[in-house]
C-alpha cells in the first residue's frame, strides 16, 4: 500500500512539471516569433518619404524624386540609431535608390540628347532628299538642253557641208563663166 501512494505523488508532480515546461516552451516560441518593429514615428515619416518618392518616379519626375530621397537620407542619418540593423538597411536602401535615380536621370538626359540628334539628322536627311530631287530635275533639264544642242550641232554640220557644196558649185560656175568669156 505504501508503494502505490508514493508513485501517485510523483506522477502528479511529473504532470505538473511537464505542463509547466510546455507552457514555458509555448510562451518562448510566441516571444521569438514576434519581431520587434522599428519605432512607429520613424516608420510613418519614412513611409511618407518613400510614398512621395514613388509618386515622383511614377510621374517620371526623377529630379524631384532624387531631392526627396536626399531628404530621406538626411532624416534617417539624423533620427535613426546607427547601431540598429533596420536603420542601417534603410540608409543603404535609400542610398541605392539615390544612386539609381541619378542613373535614371542621366539616362533620361542621354535619351533626350539622342532623340534631339536623331530629329536633327532626320531634318538634314529630308533637306538632302529635297536637294537630290532638285538636282535630278536640273539634270533632266540639262540633258534636254544637251540633246537640243547636239541636234543644233548636227544641223550646223549639215549646213556647213551644204555650204561647202554650194561653195564648190559657185567655184565651178565661176570657172564656166570665165571660160565662156
């Protein structure tokens, strides 16, 4: 009889201990699963800056987006605790965004200069094509004049040969007249 009651006490103590361990385990799991969000005051202002930057980028106003990103960088460097991992990541992200915005603005400027050069080249090509058309028309007119001049030259040659024949006939007639007298 004595043995059974001792084990009942240990059995109840075992249940209590196991239940306590399970409760502690569940509480610690819940504690580790909840991440510590950064302070809400930093989040709200940072989100406003990010939303403004996003609006500027969507409207393709990269200069304003770059200025707003510089403000965000200043804000983060002034207000964020530099030892916190979240603030370091935010500053790195803002710097990367700033670099990307600078590259986008440079690319947009290059695109504008290239498009202006292309338009200038297209205008020059159009004017050259017009000049080619004018030169073709001038060439056609000159060729018609050359054909007319060649006809005149042929006509002059024919007239010169007729003149020579007539000259020869006149010389013969003069000889005949002189011989008859």
